[in-house]
């Protein structure tokens, strides 16, 4: 397994965000984590990325336990998170945002940045503008491109479709599929259940920090309990 | 050079150096109101080392190292605070420094401390130019990029492998070393120092130079310090020469009004990123669409 999460517990004070969660992600997979607001999806990504310390449990990358590693060290090991709400650097230019993506690398990335510009001509046209002038869709492309430049082994996306128009959501999920076909392993947290399950191979459904349902995308799409998890089966 | 012009030039240079010392932490999102403390340390330590027999060109770098070491040590507790709390913590630090020196007999205590070696403008001006170039260079490096990304969003900078703590400590420490340099030059130029000169008003002015000049580019502190050093003095000169002495007396009212207007209409400072980019590409730039659309920023 490329990524294994075992018995993960995350607490914020008395609030128990994640309870004894297990999750696996194989090389080349897209796995989606679904659930209502407050189900613990973002906490899971933060614990895997290392910005939140788990109370218990282990995170293993390619068999190696990374639970005690700092966030920068995990980035260098190939774990990259595209945060919720895109969070581009608004007072840096588009080009500098891309350079920030490659911050943890010491090799020359200008050719890879050129490849990004080929893929997203809109970003190329705005390379020297402040990223704050980009539209929501362009910002999401920039956020994903920036993450790609970290050369991730696993890209984690936290609700990337949030606040995008339906057409942009479609092209976003097309992009996620394309990146996966190019060999990228993806852990996708989403509220847009339908789109996520159409793109992903497998999924986990969280409720109050624990897995209530898991299986292949087809199984989950056919399962009535999926709706219950959202409508508050508690 | 006339004595008057030289004295004004020295004040301008010192203000520019101080401003860069505050700019470095400010560019990474930290508000430092402790300028007076670092300047005091620089002025007194260089003067003391000089008095102990070392020449000025050794005393000044030594004082910078000493001040950097102090800044590095206090950076860890101080950088745990943010925003207005950091302003208070750095202010408190400067007060502690002043309180300490005023009680140290071997540094002259309240009577002030004479400084032996003299530094005229032939020393101060080239050093200032070096400081400006160094800061421009620094902002173009990886550390500069990291500092600006921290200014925007600390949490996301972490996601891309920036060691936020390290970058902040580096910016704070380098800034302190620059202020120490400014303080040392002050001492060696005027050949007399007392703690009362480096008071909280000085810290406030320097922070204002930086915030009003703009923290987005390395031009900000240069323009801010130059503007707020030259304009009040020019107002005073013009007022005296034209016989309207009341303007000279009330020039700080104009000055205050300018500051309030700036805060309202241009909170990001006089010099912004977009402005510098546009100035660098006056004919629309080599890359399609870059300059015209920048106007919408």
C-alpha cells in the first residue's frame, strides 16, 4: 500500500474529530472520502499531511511510519495537499505561486512550469500578474498546478469543487481523471458525492469521524446507506 | 557638501537602514515595534567595543553579531505572539533594553555615553547603499519568496515545505542586525549616545515608514523612509523661506493628515507590487497581456 492510515484518532480539546479510522490507498488509485460537514474529512487530510497531530494511530507512506514527521518532511516525501478554498498566495504572481509549489525541491523546475503553461494557457497569459486577479476556476487550476510542482506521490485534494460552477466542476474532475491516468495517486475529499464517485475507484464514507461505509465506487453509488450518512442517520 | 545637506543626508540614511530592519520581519507578516531596542543595543555595543580598543570597522560588525544573537534568542518566545500582541511584546523588549542601559554605570547610565571613532557620510552613505542592495537581493531569493508566502498564508506555506518558524526567525534576526548597524552608525556619527534618543516615538516612526511605504516590495521602506524624512523637513524649509512660519509650526498636522489619508485610501502602502511591475514594463511588457491587465489588480 502506498498510504496506510491505521487506528487514527484526532481530537481538538474535548471534540473527537476522528475515531479509530483505517484507510488504505494503493499506487495509482483515486480514493474519495465522503461525508457531511463535520464528519472529519479535512482533519483526516491534515493528520496525513502533518499539520495536525493525531492523538493515536499511525500514518504509513510506502510502509514507512511518518506519524512523527514534520509537515515539510512529508512534503519532500511526496505528500501534497491542495487545501480547501484553494488558498493561493494572493500577493504573489501566478509564476511565483508555481515556484512556491516547488519550494521543497532543489532541482530546476522551469521546464515543468512551462508544461503547466501548455496545459493551462490561461495561467500562461497571466504569469506575471498577481494571483488575486484570477477567477475562481483559474485559481483552482493554479492551486492544483502548484501542488503538481511539489512532484507529489500522493495528491490530496480538500473539496476542490467548492464554489465552482457546474461546467468548471466537470472540467475539474476531468483533470483529476487525467492526472490519475498519468500515474498520480489521489486522495479526494468531496461533498459532491456523485461526481467524486464517478471519478474515483473506491470510497470511504465518514460520519462523526468514523467510517460507516466503504467499497468500490460502483458499490457505494448503489448503496442506499450513502444518502443516510448525509441526512444524519444518527 | 554643506553642513546642512550632510546632516539631512545622514538622517535619511539612518532612517533607511532602520526601515529595512523593520521591513524584513514585516515582509513576512510580523509587526515589530521594538526598533528602538535593537538600535540601542547596536549603538551601545559598538561604542563599548570601540572604547575597549577595537577599531570601528570591527566594532560595528561585532555589534551586529551581538544584536543578532540577542534577537535570535528572543525570537522564539516573541514569534509565538501575533498581530497586536507581537507589537506589545517587541515594544516591551525595547523598554527593557532602555531600562537596563539607564542602570548600567559602565555605559554611562542616564548621563549618556561618548563614542570615540567618527563615521562621516563617506562611511554612512556607501553602507546604506549596500543595505538597500542586500535587501533587494534578499527579497529575490528563496528566503524572500518564503517570507512573502508566509505574509499571505502561513498555513499554506507550510503545506509546500516552508519551515515557517525558521523563516520568521531569520527575518527577525536579520532585521535586528540591520537596526544594530543603523544604531552603531548613529553613535559613530554623532559621537554621543543616550537612551532617551532611542525612544518609542522612534520605533513608531520607523514602523510607519515601512507600513506607509509598503511591505509588498523592497522599494517600500526606501520610499517610505525617504518620503517621511524629506517631506516634513522640506515643509519646514519652504514655510520658513516664504515667511509663513505658522506652516512650519503646524507641519505635523499636515503630516498627520497625510498619514490618515494614506491609511484610508492606500492601506497597502505607497509602493505596491502592481506599481513596480508596471513601471518595469512601461510599453506593455514583453509578455502578452501582462501589463494592461495588471491595472485591474
